[in-house]
C-alpha cells in the first residue's frame, strides 16, 4: 500500500474552498470526518484544521475510486485529488462555510487507517473529561479545540509584536532557579552534580526581571512558564504561562499606558472589539466598598450601598451591634427580581453568604402589588425603613439583601460574592460585553493572623505610594502601594507594581515586614547586593496568559486553552505522569523515597 | 533626596542623538559611564542600552549643577535634562556614534547611587569569568552583552513571524513530563501529591510535537526550553533553548524548503548577508569521505582524498595492512604550508590524531626547493609516490598528511579533525564567510558496542528511506534515514527527520532495534496508541537557538548569548543555586538525601 504523500500534497485547505474556486483542480489532505453512501454516490467529508469539505465519488463514473472510498472509515488519513464544482441549488448546505461546493474526486490515497476512536470527533457531542484528556490528541482534533489553539497562538503573536514595537526585548530567564521559601510551594529539582542540593522551578521571573532592569535592559518582556506546587483548585494548573514585562525609568502611568495599548490591540485583532482608552481606574477601597471585590465585574449593577448611618441606632441588634463594634451594614438591590426569591431560595442564599464568613443575610422584598415583606423591617421604625429604601433606590418588584458585620471587609466581600452569583443566576450578564478596568491603590500590607505580623500584599519590593511613605512605620495598615491589577469582567487578567529602587526605602520596608537584616540577606541577598550598584526606577506587570485566552475564547476553563493540561491532582492522564522512576535514577541523585503510604 | 523619575522621564535615547538633533531639548536616563573634570567644565558620559552620550556641566554657568555632577560616581543612575549642541570641530569624537554632539545640561537628578563595582563596565577590559557571572547584572551592562541580548531577541522575533506567515502555530507543550529512560539523563521533579513519583523536565518536545501532528495541528512551532542532566562540556548548558517545529503531509524537501526560507531571512535581517537558495546538500557518506565529519566546514579546502587503491600493494605495512583489513588510506593536502611544520610540530600532530583514535600520522613534505621529505615515501615505489602526489594535486610547498586505518570511519574522522585544526592554526578561515549546507541520508542505525545491538542514530521514530525499506532486517547497517542536519561553518545548527507514520513500519523498526512488543509499549505506549487513530505523514526539525545566536554574533561561547547561564558544574554563581532546602520541603516530598560525601 502506498502511504506516501508524494505526488498528493495539499494544494488547498479543506475549509477555505468557496464557490469562487469552481473549476479548480485541487488536492486536499486530512482526516475522514464521516461518509454517507447515497446509493452509488458516496459523500466523504474531509477535515483539516481549517474546516470540512465534501468530496463525492460516483460509482458509475469510477468504480475503483468508489470502492476505495467505500472502504474508508472515520478518522482515516487521506489525500484526495479532484475538481471543485458548485453544488446544485438543492444540495447547498448553508451551515457549512464550504457548503456551496464539493470536490468531484479523481484520485484518493489512504495515508493511514484508524481504529474506531474512543469518542466521536465532534463539537456536538459531550464527552467525559477524563476520556478527553486521556486521548487528548483526539480531543484536539475537534474544531473548537483547534480554534482555541489558534487563538492562543494569535494572542502571543500580538503580544510579542506589540511589545517589540514598544522597544521591549524578550529575554529568557532561567528555569532552574534557587529555591526561596516565600510565597507558594516550589517545585524542586534535585541536582545530581551537587548531591543534597536542589534547584527550584520558577514561580515567576520576578527577581530576574528586576535584575535585568539593573542590567540596563530598560524594557523586558517574556512569555514564560511558571510553576506552583499548590493544592489545585478548579482553575489552576501546576504549570501556567505568564506574559511578563518590566520597564525602567517609569511610573505607574507609563506601565498602564503601554499595557492599555496592548489590550486594545488584542481585543481588536482577536475579537474585533473596540476598547476605549484610557480604561477606567478604581481605587481598591472603592472597589471593595461598591463591589465587595478587588476584581469587580462592571457588566451589571447591583452595587453595594452603605446603610450603617441609618441602621446604627435601630433596635435590630444585628445591625446596630455591627456598627457599634466598628463594623458596617451594607446592602445590594437586586432590581425587579423580588418574585425570583421565595423563602426557600433565600434560605439557600443564607448558606451561600456564610461560606464568605457573613453571619447571616437580611432581606426586604417589595412585591409588585406594593406589599413589603422583610426579615428585619419589623425591628425598624418606618422612617428607618423608608430611608433604607431610598438609599437603595428600591422600587416595587425589587429585593434587597443586607449583610451586617463587625468587620467591614467580611460584609462587603459576602455581598460582592452574592452580587455576582445572583447576576449569573438571573442571566443579566451579556457575555459579549467586555468591561476592563484598573484597580489601583492597593494596601501595601495585609495582616497575617498566622504569622502575627504584616506581610506584603504583593511582594516586599513593591513601592509604597509617595504620600504614604511617612506612615510606613507608624500606621502600616493605611499605607497604599503603587500596585495595580487589570480586571476583565470580574477576573484578574494581570497585575503588577512599581518597585522600590531606593536602598533606604527597601531597608525600611523590610523592617516594617519584621525582617531582620540577616533575614533579608538570607532571602534576597543577591538582589540586595545588586541594588547597591545603581538601580533605576522600575516597574512591571504580568498577565496570566491561560486566563486571558480563556476569557477571549469565551470559555469557562483554562484547560481548554492549554494543549496538554494536567488534572486536579496535577497528573497528566495521557502519559500517566508523574510516574515511578528507576532506582538507578534515584541513586544518582542521592535520594530515597520515605514512608509512602499507598 | 528626590529619587523619583517624575518630571524627568526620557525623551531621547543616549546612543541615538546625532548632529541633526542640534538644538533639541532632551531628557536622557541612564548610568554614569565615567566623568572627567576639565578645570571648571565637567564631562559626564551617560550610558543606556543604545549607547553613550556626553553631557557637559560648566561651573561658571551653573555652579549648583556642576557640584551635583561633581559628586556623581561611576554607575550612578541619573536623569539629565539639557540641550543638544554640536561640538566644536576639535572636540568631535569620531569613535563615538554620538561624537558630533553633546548635551549642555540644564538639570540633573540622581535617581540612585552606586558603590564601586567589582569590575569596570567596559568592553575593553578583560574580566575573569567567575566574577562576570557572579555579578551578571553588571556584566550585562556592557555594550557587547546588550547587543547579544538584542540579537537574540531579533532572531526569535524573526523566527516567530516567519513561521507564523508560513502557517505554523506556536503551541506550548508541558514542562512537567513523564520520564523516559531513553537518551540523556532526565532532570526529575518529585511530586508532592503523588509521593514516590516524579515528573521529568523535557529533553525535547519530540513526542508532544508528534502528538500535535496526530491532532491535526498541521504546522507546529515552539521556542522552548529543554533540559539535559549531562556532564557538562564547555559549550553545553543544563537548560538550553530550541526552535522546534513539525509539519504534516510533507516530505523531506518540504521541511528543507521552509527552513531555507527561514535561514535566508535570519541572515539577511541580522547580518545583512544574502544566502543563495537552495542550499547545497551533501550525503552523510560523502561528508564523511571528503571532510571526515557529519558537519563539514566548507569555508576552506583541504579535502580528504582516498589513496587506498595506490597504497594497497605498497611495501609499507601500515598502509597495505590497513587496506587488507578492509580499511582505508586517506590523506589531506595542506597547500603551501610545508614550511609551517618542522618535525617537532608534526610530532605534536601525531598526538592530536591519536585523540581521535588514529594509530599514527604519516606525512610527505614538498619543500619549496623541490626536495621531498616523508615519513613513508622510502617504503613506496617511485610510481606509487608519484601517483599519490598526483591524487593529492601536490605542488612544491605543500605538505600531505596520511592516516591509514582498518576502520574507515576512524581514518576519515581523524583527518577531518586535523583538517579543521590546521585551518584554524593557519588562519585560512574567513570569519565573515557563512557556509550553510544540509547533510542528508544519515545512517538509520549505529551499532552500540555497549548494548551489543543497533540503536537509532536519530530516534526510533525516524523514517528509513523508501529505497532501503527492503533491507531493514537483512542489512541494517546500510539503511539510510530520512534525516537531515543543517550545518553552518562546521557547526550543527539543527537537525530533524521525517517520521514513520505507518504502524507496520514502526513495528518493523522496533524489531530491528531489538525491542520486544512489551519494551516498545512500556517506553512509548501512549504514542503508539495515538498512532492507531490516523497518523498523517509528518516530519520536523529543531534548531539550537543558543548556538544559532552565538554563531550569528560571531562568538565562541553560548554563555554570551544567555542572560543568566550556568557554569560547567551546572550551578549559577549569581544566586548560588542549586542550594540546600528546608527539611520541611523534603518531608512534604517524602524524600531523604542519602549518603552525601562532602
């Protein structure tokens, strides 16, 4: 059997043939999507990465060709030669981009055969995730997956060309790095040459990109793999990809401006969506107050309102007690949805907000008929109820949800989560709406109960805002950072900061974080040394490429934009890795496996 | 001290200012390269990644500015505002691209200070390698290193844009892979979630890229990091970068053609060198016969000649005995270099060829005065000597070197190495000459004395040449592969092959390699399964990016084109990695370090 491609190489892509190609002699290469025998005329749909085209074999014209085609099964690999002809009016298939034509076949070669696949290669069939991942190479044949791979390629091409135009150099930083005990868990790589010593895979190129700024590179970018050995949540991968960049001699506005240009281009070229610049910016405090989130979704309303001033003296202890304890009472108004929430539903929402540490959920329903029911109104004066309704802009048909808590952040976070959950349930979100914004003025520190000290919210090299430098030691909780996140539809696309470039400020920062000089030296020694030899002002940003592609593709899981993803337990089903290795390999590394429970 | 860049941001790059900028008000940002006080006028050379510009401070004009500049030391980071003015005729510095102008300073800000650097930031100073790598961020400030980083960026941009235009998709393959006991040693990554199991870092994306072809991707490329835990030779790094690609529905000529287009563009855009296409191709056997190497350097002659037919019956047993044993007698003619090789030098060359396993080196010198001296001529007839001279095209002033060996490959390899060594010593190589060629028709197998079987010269998925399929089992030594290497000036830039896409041929290949079905399944199971579901004809190629950049930059070490390289013992001097890790980290991985000898 001749399985060579010689003499039968592609002259046209399946999915690109149109009526204008009428009369053209072509060769197409691809996979048999399916065949249909129509009594002496056989239709064979051939698929390549561009789409599907119909090839026809007429037994009465050429019985030999017909017989070969008759023996072809799904997923056989074929080279087909023929003439493009317009279909009869009746035979036009408007659902197929190539539906106006077909190829009248003059030659066919079977390049390789296929056993019956474990699932059908089609976007119309739901396939179990485990099976999809075990046979990922088959899953990737589906048109939607081909599109996802192509989209990801386009996004990275746009990124590289845009940043190149802006004077950025792509520079590769090491994958075998020094392990630092900060942040998430490192993946370790034992060294054979240095027994007992280990490399770590990078969690991000943070330190190297700052060193590149100290090297005078001025503008660095890299699309690079990063690794975190975390307990995997649904949307996390042990290895993921960042678009990483850093710039010298800049302030926050400069980093933001160059990235807005990038985002505008990506949205235009990938989705043909025009993004208006400059993007809105929102202070972290305002985002939390209004949306209960540092990544607010602006595609819908339901903003959080503060009613502490109204509720502080009411006789409902849940409200007044919260305010008295230094806390707050907040609400959201879910307009026009009063009739969507019978008591049972509201009870479930109680459970929902409790997962966000709220103690409960109060509510007030304004039925269409003017009647009001509420879990708390009876404890309030008529004036207080009126004032709340007015604050909420409540009309008939609305339902208000209220959370009171002695901790401001708990109250707004719970309502913020509820806000998003209800918007999703009520279907008020337009999936083709893209709301980008910057969240700025993040707190420099957050208090770690576990470590009983302030820790850096971003990392210890993030510069504090100039206005807050004076209170770095006296009132750390109030210090804001030159940090910024870029948010799309409630998801964090990326984030970054201006870094500290003054050794004095860096020393103050380490003290504020409770590091001794020895601590700082042990953790960041080479970086601190480097800073002694002339550090330019600098800052940068990193995008999560997987998530960016997922959102651009309108998908729910980053797995669908990664060619060979891992599953929740960090294993890859296709190759069955990780796996056991030879004792010889372990011996060479001077390693022994201890107490493995099966 | 105000160390903010605010209000003092770059409006011009140091190295780009020219006479045409005369009169322009600019702000430049960078590092102080050096200062020179000329009695009341201070010259400060400011450096950024584009070059150096002279800034002048006149005490009589502005004593405050002068005093600040006077306090500036080498490597301080500065923002300088001023007016570009043409220098006096006498003051023009033709060695500097900016030497026709200077900046008359109206403002200066010290953004950060610098301690005295461990070495001077200059291309004119030789610095100890260890010191360079320990303070790599300072080493990278040198103009030559900045150029190397920029060149590498350009090469990768060209690659990505070229292959994008050619319909290739860049697709990321996993870094955390399954360990396979083939080839070089894997770097292992212990899994915390699966105690006792390990990932491996990729030695190349070979299997994944073939799986992508089975996925219908059609044209894949990736610039990606690869890892080999080998004992490092001078020019190897534990992590290195490949430009990796694979194509479906193609033959060798197609892969070669698309890559010739790439190489032509790289040489044009990076070096402004025109490469004529198609590139020459040389069969592996011819390359070995003529150049004693599968990566022949074509920038000079000294080709190897076969004189076995002349020497086979001579009375010099070294020659005739070699032929009798099935071997060969070969020579190279080093034209016009007879007087460069006194007896002592020739003795040293004896040692040189012995490192290539040759038993000795015979020679014949034709002095300028017509006198001939030789180590072997006395054993030969006059006719035999004449025939040899004629075969070698020997003229007065030439020197011939002869190696006889019972093993053909030993003889040509030793002479091939000698050929290159002497060309280098005699300075006959033009460093600005670029001789590219393809070496094709590699042997499919090489015999492994160690394993006492034939092993794949490339890898077990490389397709044999169609003409040799029949002798796969009967005469494996003669089977040639559809494999090709691209060679530049005696260095391998890359290599690849057409892969087997027929399950029958693959099964025969495994048998020829002595694998049982179980062996094959255990080693390559998921790939073999994948091949059952319709495999297109496919093939590809991978370039060593580090080496490509090194050669394009005219350098001798790949370290100089890697931002943060490792040294011979696989450690990085700057961060001192690999390093010991916390016991807690090892415990989480269920690992213990065994018997470490200090």
